[in-house]
């Protein structure tokens, strides 16, 4: 009998041991109120004294440290950031937790979606308070029905007065179908043509941005210029994907109209396909560079490359071109693009259900609606920021905004007029998949692997896999 | 009803001690498995951040999969597998025969065994990433080929069907031939040396010995390797996924079944992915049945069957 009891106890211990792992996990994600409140009280006694009724932890979902850098640079309440860059402490002891997941392969959105689905049941300090989205998928999160991004007015921000200096198209982008603004951005991404000065001198005899600008002012002139470059052994752009945003962001109707399940391919996209094929076959583009964001593309920005120009907004110059350039500063210059366009942009949203609305409002206003802060971001990070009057000043202020990388040129002089002329393409929640998959499908066509019709049907297959609810693809 | 009081049965303790495994298997493997099958009859996916379904649709997922390019991807999977498997089994047989051959007296045998096994220790995705960089159009392989004058302009390895498929096959071969070699070595070492000696006395040369003695006697293990490799090949995913960036490019010719499954999971399409998993499950189950038959074979070398045959005749 005694033996039996001992073995019973051993059994229980064993079972407890095996199940302990999942027990911990569930209490961690669920509502382990005890431990988190304990942590809070110890932290507030250590850090700050003026405890508010709001939560002590602000969770920010993002895909890189861009937003963190800007917040720590301009938000006045910031006290310090931990050395591993995961936690920023504010002066009142509130902690900002930066939850960063890479954008590649949709990882960021997967993680964010999971968190948003659990938002209602999550403990106060585990709730998402702020999340970021990109222009490619901002529409998915500003959806009125899903209601995951709070309308700014609910936070106490009046877009008409508080954000009146922002570029209008950024406000439209962050609004839902009813025109309610549900996000705000500090950056505005007008794109320019960035070119190599040495190649311009060799081919055109000048590297003056005004004169080069004349040579690339529209697509027809651009083609003549491309022929000139080819004669000297240079490529105009690196890959067919480089020009995509100029066409893709000027489509006249959204990929999918609200309430419909039909994908409509715009005529502009077909123009891109035809021009790209023509240019690639004519040798104006580098055949070995397939698409963007890969090793070959990065190498095309190096000093050994034969590529004359790239089409980039401000972030592209600072974030992509600069790290890949291995020559001296001052080798590049910017000029007007053949067509005005916008590429990218990170939107800041307050998440529905946040337990820190006051601080969230404060951060959004301070990072996206304060002209002085925005100008500081422009100076420190070369962002083209979301302030109309500020950017006009910057365009004239050659002294403080001259870029060493661009050989002392003030790029804002060129960015500002583009920004004022941008007409943002109508968005839909399917943009990201459409943009990605159409480029993939037709890349086989450009390289001569498949014919035009096969590329079309490959796109149809891929898009129906990605978005099962789509019923049909209409070609112009 | 009679009860034997004298003998104490300890068998229930055995059951109780293996219970934790069965409980965790039930929770973490069996329920998800059953759910996968259940969801395969439902329309269930996510559109943006809105969940659609689950709505019962019967066999619709299965029939629409059949109407899709699934069989083409199954063909791709098979081709990618066979390109890797043929050199793998040939080289492995050769190496295994050499390594166990006492007369060859290979030095540092242990060292070579470790080296050929090493590629298997690298994560498949890391291995694919490495090859992706090596064979990219502006990568080191093209650099070497151009500087020694074999190629005039960079070869677009991953732009052609042949190039991509051979790369995938080559990687699978490199990763698995060591493993197969070691398995076959064990099989060959299991053959009684008496037979080899007898054959030698009878004047058998090494080629005859290999084809007439070694090969027939390791046939069960060879078949086991084959079926195991098919099951592994059926699940081929990481190498082509990383090498082609999940596109199965060019023209979806290196898209495998699991990559197809993965692209359904991008939209959280549990219904369709579930149906595809069930198809794969059925194929794997059939293959597993053969493995089971083989490993539980009580007549591995066919001697009993031969004896029966002889008896009937005589």
C-alpha cells in the first residue's frame, strides 16, 4: 500500500513536470496580472512618482528601428533607452516596449495580426498601443469595419487643425472609406531621380542637376537619353522593378474596388510591362539584376556598376543607396524624375483598445504634427517630413540642408515640388499582394522564360492563392 | 469469475508511466491533426484582418485542388527529388562498398565518414542561402567562370529551369549522400564475411562481388532507403523555397507541393491547406505502409521463399 502512495506521488510529480512548460506559457500570454502588477509597482517606485491611471507599458509594433530613432530623437518625455534598444523609459517611468519583426515574407504583419486578434483578451500591459503600417498595406489596417486603428478624433486629435500642415495626400492615405483619418505619418515620400555625377559628366558633359533634369523630364526624352547612355556602355536604371512605382502608384482605379472581389489590372501597369520589356530588350536596363532588394541590386549601386540612375524617395537615398555606395561622398546628385511619384511611407496608428491614450496621442502629435520636431528629423535623418511650410523653408535653406552625400546639393529643393504634385493612387487592401505578385509573374516574361499570356495566367494563379476571395482578374 | 490473487500484475504501472507521452501526443499532435482534417471541409481563411468562415463546403476544397496545378507541382516535386536521389544512391553505394572493403585499406576512414556527413548538419535553409549567393548572376561562381575564361558573360543559373532544378537536386544530393552512405555501410557490414571469402576462393572479381553478392543482400535496406527518401522528397520545402524566394521560379517549375501548401498559408487559408495536407497524408501513409511491411519482413533475404519454392518443386 505504501509503495502505491509513493508511486502515486512520483507520478504526479512527473505529470506536473511535463505539463509545467505549457502552464507557464498560457499564464504569460493570458492574464498573469499578479506578476505584471508586481513588476509595475516595483518599477514605478524606482522610476517615477507621478503615477497615472493609465498603463505603464506602451507596446509599439514596428518592422525596424526607424520609428524608435525618431521618437527618441524628438519626443521630449524620453529619458533613456536600454542598451539592447528594446525598452525606452519615459520621464514618468512609463516604458515603451519596441516589438520589432522584420517585414520580409510578411512576418511583421503575421505577428501584428495575431496580436490584434488577441487585443481584446490581452492584459492591459500586453495590449498593442501603437503600431506602424506601410503605404502598401495601410488600407488593411485603416479599414472601418475591422476598426483596429483608432480614428484620430477619438484620441483627441483634430486632423483639420492639429495636422493642418501635413501634406493632404498623406491624410487621404491614412483614412478609411468614410474619410475618417486613422493614422498619421512623419514622413512623406516624394521620389526623385538619383544619378551618378561621373557618368553624367562623361555622357552629357555636365553633372548640373538642372541640365540633367532636362534630359530626364518625361518618358520620351528619357528614352533618347537612355540611347545616349547605352552608346557609352551604361545602363539607365538597374532593373525593371525600379520604374514600377512610377507607374504603379499612378493607377487611376484601385486594384480592387471596395466591396468587390474582382482584381482590375490598370492600364498603367500594362504600360509598365510593355515599357520594361522594350527597355530590357533594348539594353537600357541591366539584365542580370532581377527585381529589387537582392544582392545584385545592391551591387548595382556600387562604384563598379554601370548603372546611371535610381529612382528613390528620401529614405531610399539615406537607407539604401548610401550603405551600398562604396565610393566617396559627393558622387551622386538628385534631379526631377520623369514622372512625379510617391514611394512608401510609414504610418503611425493608435491601436483600438490601448490603455495609454494620452501618451499615445502625445507621441503621435509630437512625432508627426510638430513642425520643429519634423524639421529636426529632416536635418538628422534626411527624411522628407510631413510639414508643408517646413519643407518649403527647407527647399530655400541651402545652408542647413545641404547633403554631403549629394555633393553639397540641397535635395529638398527637388523633393518639395514633387510632393506638392503627388496624386496618391487609390488604395485597396490587396495592394501589397498585387504589387508583389505582378512583378514576380512578369519577371519570367521579361527574362523570356514564358510568353505574355502565360505570365498573365501565372499572376492569376498566384493572386488567387494569396487572396482566396478574389474571383476574377480583369485585364485592360 | 476467477481472480488470480497470487500473481501481482505490474502491467498497469507500465501504462501509467507511458501516459504522459500519450497525453502530450494527444494534445499537441493528434488534436491538430484531426483539426486539419476537419478544416479541410470548410471554407476558412483570413481576408485582411477579417476572418472568413469557417463555413462547411464539403469536398469543394478537394475538387478545386484537383482542378488547380497541384499535379504539376507533384510532378515538380518528383523531378527535383529524382535529380537528387539518383546520384545520391549511386555515390553512396560506391563509397559504402569502398569503405567496407578490407583490401582497399583506406586511411583516415573515420575522417572521411565525418566529412561526407557534415553537409547534413548544416541547416537546409542556410545551405540554400549559401548556394543562392554563390550562384547569383554577380556571385563568386560566375566570377570564377569568367576569370578563367569558361563563360564570356555571367550565366543566369537561377533564371533557367535546368539551372534551378539542378541546383536543388545537387543540394539535396550533397546533404543526404553521407547519411545514405553510412546506412548502406551498416548494411554491407552485416553481410557475413564467409560469403565474401567463399566468392574470392571461387575466383570472383570485385565487380562480380559487388553485383552478385553485395547488392542482392542489401536489397531490403536499399528499398528502405528509397521509400524513406521518397517520403522526405515529398516534403521538400526549404531548399527550393529559399533558392527561389518562395516563387518556384522560373514559371513555377520548381514549386514543390509543400511550397504550394505554404503559399496557401500566407492567406491563412486553413481549408485549402488542410485539404492539400490530407492528400499528402494519404500518399505518405501508403508509402509508410510499404516501409512497415519491409521492416517487419521476417524473410529479408528471400531465403525462406526460395526454400518454399524448392520444396514445392521437389
